C-alpha cells in the first residue's frame, strides 16, 4: 500500500473495532504525550474552576471588548 487511496480502500473493509484500533494508533503518532507542564496547567485550571468565580458569556464578551480597546 503505497498511496493514501490504497490505504483508504483497505480501511473501508475494516470492522468498527478495527477502525477504532487504527484511529488510536494514528492518534498516538499525531498527538504527543502530555508534558508535566501541560498536566500542571490542566490541574491549575481545574482547581481555579472550583475556587474562583466564573464569568457568564456576556461578562466574557465585555472583558474581551475592554482588552481589545486597550
């Protein structure tokens, strides 16, 4: 299988489970593993959701307008 067309044709014959396996395989090659910094940022974001007030969509829009006007 030397072309994308040939690979696509072969994939058409796969079962849904086989397609999920291939998708997982491709994902591991396209998406790098999370770095410790990324995981720490995610943890900090989740913590802030619990401890800091959140904004409504309208409040966020107002903030963005103010930031852009600077």
